C-alpha cells in the first residue's frame, strides 16, 4: 500500500461509538414507517451529544420524499457557519430510491456513522470538491446516519430514513416546509407564520388573502400555511396594492403558475390544486420582508395535527435584541438624565458672551498653576529619572536573558531547518 | 543641539541594548542553530497542494536512517494526518514537516514547544525538528480559520523506537 | 476664554469625533467582556453567544476598538492640537466634515456587516473575518468598502491639517513649526506612507474579489500588504499618546517638557522606521526569505530607540514637575505628584504600563524567539498594554482635561474620574500578566475554546496554571469594563450639563519647554526630506520581497474566496 497513513486518516471517526446505537436506530427506522416520525431527534445525532457539533440546518423536520425514485442531497450547502451542510439534513425515502449526493462546495466527503445491521452502504470516503457527485440506492429499511469528516466538528451531519409508505396513510402529505418560513430561505422570516398549518381539508373552495396585515405592513398572505384536499379551488383575493403570486416550488408533476403580473386591491384569481404535495409561493415585490406562504394538498398524517413548527423564525439574536433595546432605552433616558444634571444649573451662562461683533470673556478657566519653586533648565538635573531608567534597563536585560535563554532556547523542539 | 549629559548616557545605553538584542538573535541563529521557516518549502496550488510536484500525499515518509518527512494538509477544520489519526514518528528521529493549506490560512502550533508556523494557501511551510523524547504533543491551529476554528486540533505521538510500526510509513 | 470660545467650529468637530469614538469604545468594550468571559469559561452558559458568534464578537471588539475608536479619537484630537498650537482655525471646517462623514459611513457599513453575525436578517452577509481580514476568508463587500471609507476619511482630515499648516507657514515664513503641529504632521506623513498598503490590498484586490470580478487573490501578497500597514498603524495609535505625554503630561505634573528638540528627533525616527518593519509580524510565514525577515528585525529593533528616548524625556519632565511642586530626594519626588488628578494619573499610569508593554514588544521584535509566542495569547497581552492602555487610558485621561474645554462644561463626577484610572490599571495588570504567561504556556489567541481537546492540564506550567490564568483574565476584563463605564458616566454627565455655569477646573495653558525648539537644528522641521528618506527605506525593505511575490503573477498562487 502506497500511503497507509494517508488512507487511515480518512477513516470513519466514531463508527465504533455508534454501533451500540444501531439497534435503537433500527427500531427508530421501523417507527418511521408509521406516521408520527415527522419530527425525530435521531437519538441526538444532530446535537452535540453525538460526535461533532450541533447541526444548525436540521430544524427537527424530516423532509418526506417517499414515493420518489430519485432524490438529491446537496453536499456543502450553506449552513453550520459556512458551506458545511447536507441539504436536506434528514430525508425520508421509500425502499429502492436512488439518492444522488451532489457537491456544491469543496473538501467534503460522506462518511457513514451508522446504518441498519444488514445494510452495506459505504458512503464516499475520499474528499471531493464542487462538481463531484455519486449515487447510492437504498433498499434496507432503517436509519442511515452519515457525516462529513473534515466538517464534523461544525455539525455537518445527515440522516436518511428508508421507510415503507404506511398502509392507510399512504396518501398523507406531511406539512414540511424546510426552511421556507425562516430567513435561511430567500427573503426574510415570515412573521405571520406561527408554526400552525390551517387545516381546510374537505372544503371545495378556500380563500387566501393577499396583502393582509403582517410582516411589518400589509405584506402577508393569510393564512400563510394552509392544508386543503386535492381538487380544492383556492381563490386569492387582493386586499392591498402591488402584490403578485410567484411559485417557488411545487410537487414534481404539478403545473401551477401562480399569478406573476402585479395586481392591486380588488383583484382575485383562482386555482384548482389536484396534485398532492407542498406548494410554496411568495410575493415578488415583498419577498424581502417575508411575504411568503405555502399550501399543502392532501390529508395530514395521523397525529400530525396540521403541521408542527417548521424551524425557528427568530430574525434577531437575543444579544442584538438586548443591545438594541438597551440603546433605545438609554436614548429615552437621556432627557431625564439631562434634567438631573441640569437641575441646579442656571439657564443663562454666568459668563459674559459679549455683544455682537465683540468677544466676551467666555468660559472661565481655572487659574494657571504656579510652581512652588521655579526650576530652570540649567539648575535641573533629572537624578530621579536617571535612577528610574537605570532600574528599567536592568529589568529589561534580566527579562530578556530569562526569556531568550530559559523560556525559548530551553524549550522543547528547536526548529533546526 | 543641546542634549543633557544624562540623556547622552541613556542614548548610549539604549543603543547598546538594541545591539545586544540583535546579537542575541544572531547567536540563536548561528550558535544555537535556530532556523526560520522561509521560502525553501516551495509553492503549491492553493486549492490542491497534493497535486503539486513540491508536495506529496499526506503521510509520513522515511527519507534516511532516523530521518522522516511528514506531509500535512491543513483544511477547515482538521490536519491530515494529525486530527483523525495522530502523526506517529519514532523517538530520536529527525523529522521535516511540510505543511500546506488547501483552503484558508491556518496555523500549526505544537503547544508548549517552539514548533510553530503559519500555513498560508499556496506556500509550503517546511520545518525540521528532532524528537528526542517519547511523548505525545497537542497540535493547535492558532490562526482563525472559520466558524469551528477552535476544534481544529491534532496530535503528534512520538513512540519508542521499538514500538514504531514501520508499516505505517508510506513508501516514496 | 477656553478652547470652545476661541474655535467653536473646530470644537464641534472634535466633539463629534469623540462622540463616535466613545460609542465605539462602549460597544467594543462590552464585546471584550463577553469574549473574556466566554473564552475563560466563566458564565459561558449564561452568555448570549455561542462558539461561532464568539468570532463575531471578536471581530467587533477588534474593529470597533483598534480601528474605529482610535481613528476617530485621533482625528478629533489632532483637530484640537493643530488649531491650538497654530493658533488659527482649520483651513476648512467643511472639508474636515467631509472626512468625518466618510469615516462615519465607513464605520456604519463595516459595523452592519459585522453585526450580521448575530442577526442574519440584516441585509449583508456575515463578516467574521477579524480585524486582520486575511484572504481567502471572505467578508461581505460592505466590510471592505467600510474599511476603505474609514481610511479615506482619515486621509481627508490629514489633508486639512496640512492645508492649515500651509496657511500658517505663509504667515510665519521663518518660525519653527509649533511642537504639537509638528507631531500631527509627522504622524500623518507616516500614516499616508503606510496606509497605502491596506488601500491597495482592499481596493485593488479584496473589493473586486469579494464582488466576484476577479476569481482569486494571492493570500501571501494580500497578507504582506496588510502588515505593511499593520505595524505602522500601531504607531498611528501610539504617537497621539506620545503627543499627550510630551506636551500635556509635563503640564499635568506641574512642570515643563525637558527637551523639545529630542521630541522632534523621536517623531522623525518614527517617520523613517515605522513602515519598513511589517515583516516582523510574518517571522514564521512560509514563502518569505529569512533575509528579509532579518532586515525587518534590525529596523524594528532600531524603533526601540525613539521609545527609550521618550521614556527618559517624559519621566524627566514629570520629575521636573514634581520638583517644582516641592518634591525632593532620589525618588521621594514621586509623592509630590498630583495622583488624585484624573488627567495626570491616567496619563502617567498609561506610560508606566507602556514600559511593561515595551518589554513584551521587544520579545515580539526578536526574530527566532517568535516561534515561542507567535499567535499565542501573549500577543493580545502585549497589545492590551500598548493600544489597550498606552493609547486608550491616555485618551481617557486627556478627555478629562480636554472635554471641559471643548464644551465649556466643568467635569462632573470628579471623584469617580479620579478613581477610574486606577481601576483600569488594576484590571489591565490582572488581565495582561495572565495573558503573557498563558502565551508562554502555549495558549492560542483568537479562539473560542483555547485548550481544545487537550484538556487544561496540558497547559499548566511551573509558573502558572490555566485555572489561575483564566480567573485573572475574567476578573481583569470585568474590572476594565467597570472602568470603561465609569469613564462613560463622567463623560455623559459632563455632556448633559449646561455650558458656562461655572469656572472650569482646568486651563488650556501649556508651558514652554525647558529646552526649546530653537536649541535644535532647523533640519528637523524639513518634512520633505524625512518623507523622501522614509519612502526610500520602504522601497529598500519592501521592493524585493513584494517583487518576488508578484513575479509569478499578481494573483498567483491564487486562492478562491471562502465566505464566513
């Protein structure tokens, strides 16, 4: 073998550590064939209790791609403090699905942390760069956990759940929006989305208000997240000006076009949504303030009460919020403080500021200090200074010798070439 | 120009101090034989050092009796070798490190020792040291390199000569 | 009559500069405390930041304090020094306001980009690149634009000082340049010569690169350009401190400057030697021949000379003050000094700490010993004594004296002000000695988790343990922020008071030096000559190494951007 050490360095960190967890993972995998695994913590795989850091781009949602033949996972997507994310971090697929891993940034690999007992997925250990891709077909039911070796420490981890579509729940559509309502997606966070998906299944006609109050103005779709049955006609009604409806994504075989021309109050249009899945759309003029929304077509999975919270929508960190609030409070306090400091001070200055064109006495300064005894150049020898700098000189020499010959040359590992 | 006699004395003392400092450094270089990392390591492609003729696949290579070359690639946020598997060399060996980055600027500091260098994309840091004692050293990246900079650490294991596994050495 | 009555326009300019400087100081100081507590692992769980945001805080701390606070304070202080010592208003207040505006917009842009690290909802990408912004780590272009505008704004103010001087010279063809103006002009000659480096780095390379117009930059070349500027910038911080020590501290002590000509010699030496030394920050960089490093070292060591001369002259001037106040004995005169006067105590303690910082600077200047301390926490330990105290504490002390003259308002909270320098001094003593010793133990700087997976015990030495070092750093950082808040309370109280209600407790009179300018040769005032020699020295020290870096193509070996 040409470079044994080099190869070994690409070995899978933590693979042994995870063996004990495999049984639990398999159990989890079968649980995932049920319906309630819309959210799961994968035994803490995405937290820093597992090897590596917290996976920031995992928001608690497993993206459901069951029923699709081919699924893509992006390697090196934005997240985890750089281009250190698998996107989606967790995905659920049906057995036999081919997953393609596509590199969009440099120096990543796909190292397998754990997988079902009788599965033999090898991931892709060599480090690859942008433009590389490989595919694997997953047959064995269960949970596959993997990570990127160079970036494990920042939380570049992923998971794949291979699950059967479950019986009567086969046509259920979970309310999974990825990061659509957060500011990780294009545009701002959606303030009027509170994590609830409004369930209007079973109704033939449903209305969405365009330009409702929210997001810092009349910049909201209401409701922002909506669930309807297949075949429902959704009517969009403008209640304020200059909005449109642009489709961000929709199920693969759906062909909803939204309404791209910009319209004003009073306009409306309707669309009948037949294909199951999640439709995401936004208002182009107001995307940046978070005028985004989604419609789920299809029944909710059991126990998935209209969709759980999909990611956090905190636009500001607590620190910045505190600083900002503190600054505003301080600014409001200033007049109060000024009143305090000026409580005994007369409004008109005591000094004479003169008449037009003629300077006055102005602010009075303290008198110039008079020396106790005047000391001229010729009668002054800085004896004390000479003593002090002599002491300083000796300290410098002693410290230099100590630092150079004891601390430095006496230190381990001298660079000799 | 009027200068007080104390000031003249202090001027002379200051110049002596400066000359003494420079002389100490020269002694360190010539007498004690401390060499500076310089441009002798050559240049490599900033994004892919191993592709360059001046660099090799990361690993430990034997170059002579008790002499080894260690090629280390630094990247966000690990050393190869060093972070996954330790860099392992035998006690009493003279080791030349060749360290290059494949992304951003890093540092390579063997903590508590004088082995310390910047790792700048496109440049190879080449340093030779002698490992006299069998012990383990902690390696830290000491230049900020991104969000998980603080996790970029590694290990050098200096093992007793009889315990050193020759099969770990890559063949040239 | 005080300064604000004589020069209301200039006084307003100085007040605005100081106002921005103090706000940056407040924010940067709080960041410093967050950082100190986070990395020493005190109350880490309670802090509102995580390990990644530690670097946002670190970037903010460095940029706000080392670049924004210093530059605004210096440009404001120099407006005062120029007008006061030339005894005339600025050439153009309007042009000076343009400079201020440029610096202000630059600061706002860079600060927004940095704060984005806390709140990704802001319009820019993050800028966690620290204040050295080494490529190929890449910040949002706004960060680089902001840095460029800050520098350009300072250039405009420098032009105003020179134009004011030219007007004065036309009226006084044979007079010696007043000492304070001489110091302002020499400082800015150095600043012009050196900031060209960062201007080229940012404008020619980093801005086009961050906008995607060029794909790659040479990390070693941009880094070398940064340090071409990065060492002189520390003298840009220090020399205003020297201006205060030479021209104000003797007065605060009750005495007179010992020697005006020697002060001029010192500033000329800084003009000549400040710039061709940048490679001493790159002693252990690969890709630079050791001969260039050695040349940089001899220049750097020669730079000790002006600082050692300053030590003598300033202490002799203070001793003169003490003896004029009735002090006597070899060292007994020290007791006669006005230690309860905040302006004196702050300036003197700053000078004392600089003597200690000078020693760690001598180690930093030593070429091969750099292996021992490079990029360890020793380095921040050093510069918290220099820029963090020699400059910052002097700036606060000068403010106690100058702000009343700029506003016509007597200083409020005088007792608080007279304790404040001592709190800073104790805090910095705790923090910086621990940082120096931590550096010798191998603790890295610039890291959220200094001991890594090695465990704290790997860093314990004969002289120190990590636990004790951490405690001292955390305690010191806390005391420093307490001292900062005390200063801000004094300034806020003074600012919010009414002007002209009573006589000030200070006066703007500055006594003549014991040995005046006329005792020195006129060639000292030949600024063109010194500028010319400085440029030649820079070309000698930098021509060949920079030439070899661009010889293989100005963008090669090229690295693509890595956004943070």
